C-alpha cells in the first residue's frame, strides 16, 4: 500500500514502507516545457529535506529539484539520461528521478496530500 | 553630425508627439544637480579626414611587423592572412549582426560556428569544441574552472612551460575564487618533473605544447599519471598552426584542450582581439563554458543550427552558471573559419612545413653567431636562444638596427632568473634576407 | 531576318500562384548552402605556397600522422560559401535592430579603416615599447576620454568584454576589501532581481554570496530596499543604471551613499551607459567601478557575438587595485607596467594575456573623435528621444508595465495586452521578422511578464521610426483581432522556419561527422 505526498515546489514522493520514489509532478513538467537533461545525485548521497537533490533542465530553464524529506539515495533513474522526455510524458511513472530511504518518516506529515496539492495547484494557476 | 539622422525639426515634432517640452523632461529621473549643464572637456566633433589624420599620426609612431625583419612570437604570431578573409568579415551581415539568438535570421553565423567547432575539434583531436572564447589565456582560466567542476577538486598544477601570462590569468582567477595553484618554475629545457606534482588532490595539470620556450612536449605520460589520480590533463598551445604538423593533444590523452587561434585568419592587433579555442571530451560537454552551436531541424524538417545547451549559461543559471562569459569572439572566429577553409588540411600542412623549415633555418643560422646557444631540441616555429648578455638589452639594440628579434623571457616573467633567454619565432613571412639581416645584426650587437 | 521581337518587357500575365518549389531548394537570392565538410575536398587548398626545400625536421617523434579531417575549398568556392552564409544573417545595416540592452547602433566604416592601419593591426603586443609609442598613446588617449566621460579616476582597459569587465571590477572590489582586512566578513553582494544574468554569475564566480534586492512596483530599486539588506557582511551592490527596464534609478545617489556609509562598494553595470553619455557622469553619482561595453556605447561592431571590449572605470577608492597591464609616463615616452610586483599601486593581478582588445580601442576612439563631446551628448539625447517616440506611438495599444511615463534609451512593454489572443511574446517577435525587423529583446528583464524591450538607438531616422511604429501597430491590431496564424507560424519568409531547440538540446550534435553510408536499395 503506497501513498503519495507533495511539496510546494512540485516534487512528489511515493511512499512504500521506509522507501520513497521521488519525481516532479505533472504540473511541474507542464510549466518547465520540454525537458532536455537531468542531473541526478549519486546513489548513497545523503539528502536533507529541502536541499538540492537534482537539477532538471528544459531548453530555456534549469530548475533545482529539492528533497521532499531527508534520506539516503538508494537508486536513480539512469534511463533519464538518454530519454529525458519521459519526464514530460509520464512524470509519475517512467519519469521518476530517484528512490530514497526515508530518514525521518515524520517529515512526511509536513507534505501535502494529493487532494491538498491539487487545490494548491488550482490556487496558483 | 554625420551619424545622427534626426534634424532639429524632427526632434521638436517628436517631443510634441511624446508630450514633453524639452529633451531634459525625458531625463527627469536624473537628480537635477547631477545633470551636466556644460559640455565635457573634450574636443568637438570631427570629419572623417581629421580623424584619419589624428589616428594616422598615432599609427605612424608604431613599427609595423611587415616593415622590418620580424621574429617576435611568444603567444602571438605574424602570419599572412588571405585577402578573402578580410573582405568577408567586413560584410555587413557578419560585421553588424548580433549573437544569434534569433536563429531564423542568423543561420549564416550559426552555420559558420558549427563549421568552426568541427574544425577546432579536428585540429585538436578532440570530440567537441565550443564557439570560441576571448583568447587563449582566458580559455586556460576557464578550463581550470571546468576541471574543478568535473573533479570536484580545487588544485591546479601548472607546468613551467606554460606562457607566464596564461599562468598569471589562472593564478589571479584562482586566488580570487579561493582555489589552489601549484606553479612549477620556468622550464626552458622541458625537463621538469611534473609527474611528481600530481597527487590525489590535483584537479588538473596544465601543460603547453609547443611550450612558451618552443619545446614540443609529449603529454602521454602526464595524461596517464593524471588519470591514475583522478585528475584531468589540460593541454594548452599558443601557436595553433603547429597542429598542422605536430601530434594533437587529443591523441596524447588530453581531456581539455585550450589555445590561441590568432595565427589562423587574424592579425597581430597589438594583442587583441584574438580567438580562444576550447575543446573537450564528449563526456564533459555539459560542463563546458562558452557558447555551443548545435544542429537541428526547422518546422519544415530542413537542417538548421541553433545555440544550444544554453542552460549552462549565465542568462539562465545566473549565480549557478558554469561561467560568467557572455561573448565569444565572433568575427575573429569567422576569420579563423574562412582561413582554415581556404587552407584545408593540405594547405595547413604545407604552411606548417614552411613555418617549421624557416624556423629550422633560422635556428641553424643564429647558432653560428659566437656566444649564442639554441637550447630548444624539438620545436615547431619558435625556439629559445641563450645569450651571453641580457636578452632585454639585446632586443633593444637589435630594434635600433631595425630588426625585431624576439621576446626576452624576462619581459614575461621578470623574477624567473632567465634574463639571458630570448624567445625567437619564425613564420612563412620571413625571407632569406630577413634571416641574414638578423644574423648580421646579432653578431654586431654581441660583438 | 532580324528577330525584331526581342525579349518580352511586360511583367507577364502568368498568374501569381503559391510557392511552387524549386529543383535546387533555392529561392532566387535565398540560397541553400552545404557545409564545407560536404562541399570541400581533402586534397583542395585555396592558398598557394611552395613546399619548402629539403630540410631536416626537428619535431622529435611528435609528428602528426594521418588525415586531420579538414577539407579545403578553392578561393572562388570559399568566397561564394561565406557570402551565401552572410545572406542568411540580419545585421544593423539590413534594418532596424531594436534589441533592447544590446545597443545596436550604426557601425561606421571609418572605424574599421582606422583599426586596419598597419601601425595598429600589424603590431605585436611584445615588441619593444620604443617601437609602439603610438599604440600606447592611443590607449592613453582612450583612457582620458573614458575617465572624462564618466567622471572617474582611472580605467582598466584590458577586460575583453562586458562580463569580463564585471569580473575585473568585482575583483578590484574584492582586492580592496582584502587589503582592508575585511575579506573574511564582507562576503555578500546585493543584486537586484532585474539585473543582467552576468551580474550574479560574476559575483558567484569569485566566491561572493548573492542576495537579491526586490524591485519596486515601478521597476526601480528603492534605497530602503537596499538598506534593509545592508549589513557588515555587505561587500558591494551590482546595479545597472539606467536599469534593465530602461529607467534611470532615481535614488541612485542615496543608494551609493548608503553603501559607502556601510563601508561597501558600488559596482555599476554600464551596459546602458549609452543613454547618459554627456548628460550625467557615474562618478558624480557615487559609482566605484563600472564596465563600459565599447561594443554598445562606442559602436565597435557586435560581429555576430564578439569580439567585445569591456574597460572598467574606477573611483579613487578602487584605482590602486586595477589589474596589470597599464600605461604610465616613463623616462622616454610612455611605458607599460606589466607585472604587479613592479607597480607602485596594488594591482590584483592579470586577467588576460597582453594588453586587451587594441583593435576595439582604435574603433572606439575613432567613434569618440568623430562625435566629439557635443556629438556624444546629442547621440544620448537622440537615443532617449527615439525610444520615447516609439513608446508614444505604441501607448494605448501595447501595455507598459510601469505605466505611461518616460523611459531612457529603451522602451519596455509586457504581454498583458496579448492576454487571451493566443499570441505570445515569442510569436509576436517572430512575426516582426516577416515584417523585415529584427525582434526586440524578449523575456528580459525577468521581473516583467513576457517582456519586450525595444531599443531603437540614435541611428534611426524619424521616417524609419514612423514605419516601424506603423508596422508594430498593424501587428498588434492583428493579434487583437485574432489573426493568430500570422504569428504562431511566423516567420514565414525567413531562410528557416522556427527551429527545434528541444531536439538540439536533447541529442546535441555539436560537430559534423561523416554520415553513415546510405545503403542502396538492393532490389
């Protein structure tokens, strides 16, 4: 049973036990436009909640992707290097960025639920 | 004023249309007490003829390279530039265009940049090259910063054969950004032990070939040692024409190659503008500074070119940019591309052989002068003389005799304790008469 | 019998039809052109030299082997190749080039002629100084002009372009701070959010932390906003004036004072100096360092993206820290100080080989001599007048983000007037290409949504501006009428349609490589 939580910076984390899959939301990819490159961290890197975890580049912009919660990078999506378009086409699926081991599960409570996030997106667009 | 089309009547009409009374109403945000009321203390406007007279007089006080036997090199070289080059770079559409941010109406610039990048990559034996940097020295500075980004280390090792101005640029930049530099002492005979200076903290090793003394250096072992320690080899050159004849850095394991491209297509210009060349391995492309031109297609599927990977640049990344550089060396880069296209590899190789042959002939001739030693073994078109007197004084004395005989190394590095070394270059422009004049003058000066 | 009929002389009665396409792909004067790697040949050269007579090479064992991979063209082929390429470019000489912040003014050919005098172009930077007295005199004279025009104390000529000048100026500030022993504490540089991207990039490059100063609702920076951020850690502010919205900063003197009171420095980005030459002097406003883009204000050609030149003028407080080299009077005429250890001042080092962009110095001085002090003031006034004339011609139709008030040398519009038209700033700019204009600067400054920054410069005549305004009005009205195809597919008449930048960035092709041999169909 997995739940997905969201940040105000439009990252999502799909929680499964003590690990989570991190990516950017459909709204974020639509705002960025065509993604052309992703800079991913190395496996094993320790992330701080709110710290820079990755960089996603479109033709015209480079944006930081922040860690939704603290934790350790277990695995990154190496396919993105050759096929960054996956982030535009399937951000919640094939366009995932990294899998992390959640350091402090209580930090998840500070994030938005699906419903809250949709309301948030509505309020800013 | 001949450059200003508006007439006094135009100006009045326009002010009326805008809805203000005087021009200074448009400068209302300038604090009133700071608005100048009197013209500044500079001369009034001048016609073309007067300007030509003033600047012509200044130009006349300089000794032009083509008017004397000329052997000055050390980072800038006197070569013949074909007439076609200067004609084409003065075409309005090249001269008066801007950075090609509107690719639909800048395919001319973009296509030659793509050709230039390909030429530079081929010459250096590397995978990719950028659309040029300001000059060789700033390219070297940027290469060191790039190596720091790639290796996430902050110590550069500079060979004692690196042009002292290039070393100074790297040192200034590193000092300012808090990075470490280990500069080896001047190395006229290319026998320094640079391998010993490479350790696990080293980000990069910067080695020039041909070096500032003219020595050709084999970089293979340096590359091996650098790579074994996780460091990069940055190969530098100041005489791009050497690449017509000498093994390219890419074939000797270099990770980044930087150099001065002035020799192809560009005049001496008293030091600038020149054109910095910058090439690297494919895997480092996203860490490269400067502009890059890439191939793509337009909405109808026709091939076209655009500036690409621009997210590395300052106008997007701001304080996270790979470099603060905003300009390349557009027209100088075009001059390079045209000259290189005219030469082709056969022309380049032949021209390089002419340079080398002239330098060999000069070295042999100067070696006959009593007290003079040619200390450079393997060289391209530049070598070093050890003189029995202070080289700076010898150069002045030669100049008095109408021969510009080279660069005293002390001019580049006064504290290097090399006051007796003279750097001498010879290119295709030198004739038998030039050589004879040099030998005769040097004999007299040293007598 | 003579054929007395001859050639037809009427325009013909053939119906004017849609584009029928051509065999070559060319369109009369608009010619397709292959890459030199496709049209050139490895055995061809367009330069004649004789092989050197027998000699023994002295290359050690480092001789290059094999093909280099560089084809050549004969001279007529090369000429045609590059001329055809040139015809795909838009330049100032082609038409109005209202690229805001870039100052695309007329490039007089006198300046080109002067830079090519052998006494300037054919002189080596390391010749004995006795043989280059005229070159040093020119540098000295250019310095005098720059110092006089800016009201500053000295100038560092060597920076190679604007961004390099910024770097130089900020290094001088850092050196001055270090000299006072405050290097550990003064680590923050204030940069307004409207600044050129080079400003934060430069500050970050030499280790400063960047703090962003918010812009006021009228597009300018308030002294209070600066004071709110100033602290003992403040090293400097980097402020563009006139700013990137085309406005003179009205509180600039107070801002300078606030910084000086706090022991910090005022770096001014001089990219827009063109608006105020001869009208106001940065030195009088409290500026400590400012780079001058010779390729903007003083008309050295942009050359498709360089070479530029970015001398930095310095106040009394920073003058001692200027980098080497510089020209000083010596015992026998002028001389060069090329090494910091031999200077009486405290130069922070060297930022480029040799002495900077001499070729650009000559052109800039030629421009200044031609204009004179009266002409330069007139040029600034005309630049400001022309920008306001365009603003007046478009007001009411295109929206101005900060209301209808005078601008300096460039007029800024936003895209709120395009709302619900289906036309973006980009589309509008591309439609300008079809009308024969270079687009204005788009999406900069970032503080304005869908920004369009129009800088006509002083080089445009009134009739040229009238036509431009009429064309812009026609386009604007078409956009509002809903004629979206005129915009979204534009440009229709350029050598290329819109280019796929996504594809270029996703799979970068940065050099030509031999194509895979095409497999012939066997059947």
